[in-house]
């Protein structure tokens, strides 16, 4: 079915006014040799009923939902209050464009302003932007920003940074004369500060740290930021699981200069990886080099408060090749979801959520570590993920658990050759105690 | 209308809108030792569920949207967003899939991605697609990276990218992030690329020409094949910005125009909602030559199974995590399957008909700098109204009083005082006429009573906002009273 609103009579009247007898005449500026002379080879149209069954067929070929899963690693299963879906599906939020006309976009703009405030409060920074595509490209934008600010060739990134984030950073900086160097980790799973010390020099623009890091271990951000600063570099903090900020100290209070990360855990379903929500915040002094849209407060001609997109001279549509970023369309509707999520949970709710994640994951870690054939890999304190090492072949164990309907976590050997028999296990408030106990007993059986 | 405060201003200690089930594992305090804990999240809101609902419902009512009415924002293709597409994209099996789920458990998702890649290839005449980019600008960046990677392998990445002066601002910005220097190609009096001028600029140091077709004036670059020949003869590539693909679906294919790389905007041509500024999706299509450089993973079908191929030695890497904006891709697929080949062609036909109807109806009242025939959009200017001191921004704001969304004003830069108008195919004649009548009325007002236009809007939730003050004051977040200045 098409979505055309013209009747044949309308079309006729319109063509008469234009002075043509067929619509084809309107395409006369397209040379014949680049016109398509046949019908597109795509399936015949489906009615609404047929369309829904077609997609239900696709859906039935997904079996993941039948499994008890402990996958995390940058995409976290969390509860979503029903009001998030309810409010974020309103057409007034879903169907407008970027708020270029603030007088008829106050809803979107005020939501962005509230979102920016929430991100500042959580990360302990002065300013935040309206969103970026996802955590990984956010990390890349942060590295580019630090490089613009410091103009030194080196950026240090930890091996304990999410492997996809490392890949995206590498892809983004490749053509801009930035050299990336990787900093190792210790037996605690935290960044190896000796290695950091060795690699830090006066030619370093930024030190990137992820906390909790890819192994789920909480980093000593205060120490890392201090070390970065003493070498004249900026401290860039990446957060892939921002629920942790309900409990853990804000990176801004620990010396971070730029904080960026993934907002998916705030009310956005797993969705096979997207759309997600990149966020970024920084100190006020860096505002001119800050990428992305920003909403700001102002007044209308009658003195009433209103919000507008501001500081647009940083942006591509004004500054073109000298812009701080090429980002234009971002993830506004996902930022709306996060805003509703955070305002619904509120101060105590987010703390409770973080508390439950930490308690359950630690319960799971203890339970699994007691099992025969399983070792806790890193000694550092964790939030809602941890790495275990198995005594038996990991592929065999996985197959055995699959038969029991369990996906025990992510194999991380392909990203870290030294961690061949290791699993990254994520436990959130969505996992019941019995399910954690089940995981432990199935693993023990398989080992 | 109630003026809705910021949520922080109605927050009161102890209020809650949500509670969690009781913790079912034994609580332990010692796990917190050695961790840097925060006391509280200063200023974080505390409200009830009813307050949340009222807050966002009231805010939503201050937005203008496509669901409410005509939204002729040029180059943004603000067409109707079919509601059924939202429903299919919300199917539980899609939204609950973890992106690290083993491939054999998400065959439906992978089939959707592969199917969309193939459909887009057919629609554009390209040979392979990546669905990873999250929006048009990221697609541009990826497209330029592919070109650079290929040239590097040939021995020289080159240093210049040519971009017409009519281009969208993301083009030069994306080329720059890819390490290129931008050289502008001037448009001729027809509003198109001057072939001779291009030939002069085209050297063996030029990596690519970034072209938008039809361009931002709505004019088809009829010399496209000649242009491609010139660029190719010096070993360069043609990058096409597919933002205006709505004018071409089913009519003409960029692949047949000898384009090497294209990005599409699923949130424009393929009807997925703009969401107040995203999420969108900016798939990139290429010819075979550039396929080896596509980002990882690439989806392959082997022995009836969809698998993820990470073993791509020539890949540029990744521009974001996982597989891109999957749910946006789901909606675009629903759109393509609903329309079919004839329906898609009709999209272009009616979009172009609607645009030409507006152009013809307003050509006496509004100046058209370029007389060349246009396709899906046309760019008026404020030249006639300027004589009465009325600018494009005033006309735009006055349209708000008539209950309509204004056209685009920020570009193309080659038209001063631009009013770039794109109606799309989904609008009724009644809505087109409402716009035409309003524009005519504003043209009259500009002559007879310019003040009423210059002081518009008069009826909106807020009136004209002081954007200069916003940039100067830089109030970019709410702060507790007394804490405004640290």
C-alpha cells in the first residue's frame, strides 16, 4: 500500500496548473541513458496484515529469547518502566525533525536541555550535548576533540577498553595523524599504571580509560586522571554501563576532562545493537571544541523562558570543513527515552538499580568462583560484569549449556588471545537468584 | 496553555515513580570497599508517575510534527511515517535480541539486514551495501574512508575532494575528517556543476567528487555521466550524497549514472521517523571495486545460513558498534515491502508533482534564482520581500502563525535568503493549498503590513527567541539556585 493522498482529480488539476499532460514530463531533465527502463526487481506490495505476518516470520527465526542469557559487554539488559514506551511513542516526539524552528519545537528542546542536565549530574561535568550515535563513535569523537584541544600526536587507549570501541577509534583517527598506543592491564583487571607511566610523555593529547572496564572492573579514575594531567594530557573517561553512576563517584569528581559513553542501559531495549545512544560531557572551558548539537536556555520577545539549539558556529552547517564534527542527525528519540527513564527512576530509583546490579553480580561472582573448575580471573572490584576462567574447553562448555537453554556469557578469547578460556558474564536486576544458581550448577556439571 | 517547568523545578525529596522488586540475593556491604562511591546524585529529580506523564505530555504538545501537518523542510524529506512500521519494529524478538547473540539464534535479524542490503542495491543500482552508519553524515564519512582506503592501496590516497558550492555542510565536514582538503566547484547559472570548471579542477591529486543528485536546488545534474567520465579518467571516484533519492526511486539509479559510492538516508527516502533529530540510518552502497573495504562484520549467506564475516583484511574497520541502527532498518524494510516496485516509483512521481505544483503556484510571489526545472524540491528566496525589509526568517516565522512548518533556510549557500521547499509525496492537495495560500498571504503582508511578518510568530507557545543571547549566556543545563556560577 502506498501513502499517497492525491485523488486522480487532484492530480489532473495540479498538472493543469503546471501545464503538463503527464507526470513523466517533469522528469525530462533526466537524460534517457540514466533512466531505468524496467520495473524495480523488488517484491510485490504487501497489505498491512500480510506485512505483519511477514515480520512475524522473520521474528520466529530468532531463537535468542528462548534462552537464559548472561551477555552484556556494551549492551545491557535492564528493566524499562512502561511509561518510557508509552510517552516516547507519541507522534509529537516521533515525527518532527531536528528542532531548527525553536518556536514550534519547545518540547524536543526542553527534553534535550533536561537530558543534558541529567548527563551533567551523572558524570559530574559542566556541559553535555544532545547525543551522539552510540558509545563507540562517542569515544572516537572524544579522542578527536582531545586531539584538537592539545594538538599532540599520541593518544593512549587501554586494552581493557571495549574492543569495538578501540576499533571505531582506530577507524576514525586513521587519517588524522593521531597515533594510538595501547596500555595493558594487571592481574586485578585494572589499567596497568606502570605501563601507563612508561607510555605517557609530553607528546600525549589524551589518556582514555573505561570504567567499569570491558572486564567489568572499576578503574582508579582519580589516579589515571592525575597521571594524565601531570603529563599535560587530558583525561577521557568512557562509560559503557552508566547505571554504575547511580552508585559510583562521578568521573568529573575524579578529574575527568571529557566523559563519553553508551546510554542504552537507560530505557533503550537491546534491539540487536541499535539504535543506541551516545552521550558526552566535558568541562565548560572546552565548549568551543565540543562536538554535536547543544540546547541552551534563552528568552522570547515577551521575556518568557525558551530553549534553542545554540553554539551552532561549531557545527557543520555553518562552519563546513572547519566544524568540530560532521554529526548532524543524532539520536534524539533515544535521548528522550533516556530522559523519561531517568526521571521516572529518579534519584533513589537509579541508586537502587545500581545497588541491585552490583549485589547480584557479586553474588554470581562468588557463587561461580566457588564452583569446581571455575576461577575468578581478575581480583579488582566489579559492578555488574566479571570474567571467569574455565578449566575445560570453552566451546564444549558452551554447547553443553546451550542444550540447557543457557548462554553463560561472552567468550573473550577472540579479542584477547591470552584469555582463551575466559567468559565475560553479565548479571543485572533482570536475573533472578534461581537463574544465577542455575548458571552455577549447569557450569559445574559441564566442567 | 500551562507553561511547563523543568522537571528539576518540580522535584521533591522522597517522591518516586517506580520501584524495583525486592533484592533476592543476600546483601553484602563489603563489596563496596575500595570503591569510590558517591553520596548522592546532586539535583537529580524525584517526581511521581503522574507528574512524569503530565510533564512529557504537555511538552509534546508544544512540538509541531509531521503527524500534525505539512512539514516542507527542504532536503529533509519529511514524509508521513507509517504507523504499522513502528509496530513491526517493536516485535519482542527484535527488540530483545542481544547484539552478541550467537548468529544461529538471530537468523531472522540477519536475514532482515541481508534482505535490505539487497533491496537497496537494486533500488540504487549499486553492488554491495553496509548498513552500519547511523545517519547520513556517518555514511558520508564511511564512504570517503572507503575511497581513501582503495586509493591508498593503489599507492596514493591523494589530498583533495571536490565539492560543489551548493552542497550540504556535512559533505565538506566529512571529507575533512577523512583527512582531505576541500576544493569548491562553482555552480553555473543553471545551478548545476559546470563541466569545464570541473575538468579544470580535476587533477590526479583529487580523490573524489562529492555530488548530490538531484542537487540541493532540486535540479538534476544532467551531465552526470560526462562528469563521472572526467573524474574517472583521472583515477578519482564519484561519491553521491543520496539525501535527495526521494526524487529518483524507481525512475533512475545512481549506479547507472556511474556513481561509485552512495549513502542513503533511511529517515528521508524510506519513511523512518526523524524522532526530533534521530535516530536515522545512513547505509552506504558501493560498486564491486570498493566492496573489500566495507566495515566489519559483513553478512554472508552460506548453505542456507546467515553468518557474520569478520575476516576482511582490507576493511576500513568500523564506524560504530554492532550492526548499525537495526530497528530503523526494520522500519525501512517494512516500508519497501508495503510499497513494492510500483509504489516506490509513485513516491518519486508524486513528490515531484507536488513540488512542481508549489513552484508553479508561488512563482509570481517568490523569487526563484534558478529557472531550471526542478524535481522534488525548489528553492525560493526572499528577494522580492527584502524590498520591504522582510527576510526569509520572517517569512518562516510567519508560516508558524498559519499552523505550518517553515521550509529550510540554512542552505544552499548559493541562494541568499533561501526558502528550500520540499513537500514530499504524502501530502494532500488540501495541505499543499493551505501552504500556497499562506505563502501568498505572507507575500501580501510583506508589502502591506511588513511589521506583522517581522514580529512573527504571534500565536506559538513561545514567540521569537533570542538566539544571540543563548549563544552569549551559554546556559546549557539547569542548576540549583545559588549554584549557577561556580
